[in-house]
C-alpha cells in the first residue's frame, strides 16, 4: 500500500517536472518568435509601394526578428501628424521629414542624436544642414537640384551663364526673358542667398540695393511678367510651355510635363546648369529621416534607415523618379555620368554634378514664415508702390532683425 502510494507520488513529481520543462521550452520559443515592430512613416510615397515593400521584405528576411510597419502620410499632413505623434509616449520609430522641420524638433530635444560616423555612407556636404550643437539629428533620404531650361528659338544663341547675364538681356519680341516668383514662399530669399545676401545686415547693403534696382528695372520695362509679383512656379511653367518665357530655372521632374503638354517647345528646349549668383554655387533641396527621442526601437530604426538608403536601393529609386541619391557610392555610379542625348539624361548628369558645388542653405529659424511674408511685402512695395529702394530695404533690415 505504502509502495503503491509512493509510486504515484513519484509519477506525479515526474509529470510536474516534465510539464515544467515543456512550459519553459514553450515560453522560450514564444519569446524567440516575438518580433520587434519598427513603425516607419514616409511622405507621399504611395505610388512607389512596390519599391518600398521590396526593401522592407529584404530587410525582414535578413532580420527575422524585426517587422517593419510602413505608413505613408500625405505630404500636407506630415508636420501636423508628426508633431502630434512626437508628443505621445509611443511615436513612430522612423519618420520622413524636411530638414527645416526636423531642425525645429531637434531644437526642442524631441529627436535622437548620433555622431557623424553614423552617416559615413552619405555625401558630407548634404548632411551639413542635419546637425544641431555639433550632433546629427537626421539621415538624408534624397536630394534635388534645379536646372536651367531655355528656348533655343527665342534666345538665338545668346545664352546666359548666370543671373547677371540673364538680367542684362533684352527679351525676344512678344516674350519675356524669365519669370521670378517673387512672393512664392522663400523663392526670392533663395535667389538673394546666391549673392550671399542672407541676413538682416546684408539685406541693407550696396549689393542688395543694386540687385533690387535690377528687379525694379526688369519689372518696369516689362522684361519679366507683371504676374511675377503674385503667381507661382506652376504659372511660370505654363508661360514657358506657351512660348512666353525664354529661360526658366526648374526641377528636372518638370521636363516630362513640357514634353507631354508642349511638344513644339520641348523640341526647341535645351538644358544647362542652374543659373547662379556671384557665389557661383547651386542651391538644392533635401529630404531626410529622423528618429524621435521617445522611439522604442531606435537601434533597429537606424539600421533599417541605413539599409533603405544604401547604394542599390538609392539607385533603384532614382531610376524611377528624377531625384538625386545622397549615398556617395550611388552618386558616383556611371548612371549619373551617361548622357544619351535626351533632356532627361542631360538633366540627370547636370543636376548630379551640381551637388559638388552647393550653396549653403539659408540659416533656419522658427520665424521663417514671417520672414517670407516680410520679403513678399517689401518687394511689392518696391515694384508696385514704387517705394524708395534704400529706405524700403532699411526697414526690411530692421524688421528682419526684430524677428
């Protein structure tokens, strides 16, 4: 009797031990199968979903413990949704933004910072705007650099090399030499920056006064459209496609629009590098990624981002859309050295070369929109109300300083 009970007790103990081993093994297995989810936001890349998903699938295959959750956000909602998400305790792990808005977040200590060595795969001049207090807050994604298109039929061989040459030209009959969108965002400020006029003390200077006198003369003589004061770059494109403009500085992405909507103008169009001011440097635009300071998976977010922007993935992307890679090896690829004679091919080669001579962007500060408004108001005072240039720029300088 006692032996029988002892056997039962031993069996129960062995059973409990076995169940314990099974439980521990199962728990460990479940832990091993549990994946880290990296939430990844982009700005309006939905039309490239196959490209993005292929990269995600390859990364997940190489990192089986990681799951990438991709969310594409409309461009117009990017800043608003990012700000709302960053204020929570569970923001996305990786977000596609502009450098200006990224810097604003960095100034609020809302982003994860890393040192320069992390960004060694990128062209170093392009990462310059992505730092604050000596540390980097952004990973570059892609760049663009405008080119100059001109109508050979209208210019008849008199090709300007820079803005100074262009401003001295007399327009062909029934057309204009160009169109400057004086009041559209920071267009005028970017043009002034090409002359190293980029601060309140420089806006009231001999160089600036001389340039504004040129604007007034061009406007007064009708060498540029009266609509320059209130219309957008899209309107400039329309005028170029209708044969009203001899020269336009624009993104390479608009070449196909000209080809489709104005084939006769496209046929007479030639391309050259972006017009420059007296610095001789080219401006550019940049998109980047950031990792929020409160992100739960910073390490994997950074690893995925560097994979997303490696040479192969960057080259695949630029072959689908007229943008420029930021990866050094991708930029040095023969793809950007080959010219097959088309405008698109020439634009690709020219714009990539321009990244070797970049104009430093305007210094960013929180009141940039107010500065844009001041710039618009004062150019209208000069061109429309015929205000004294020196006095107007003196007031502009003071208002800029007050910002």
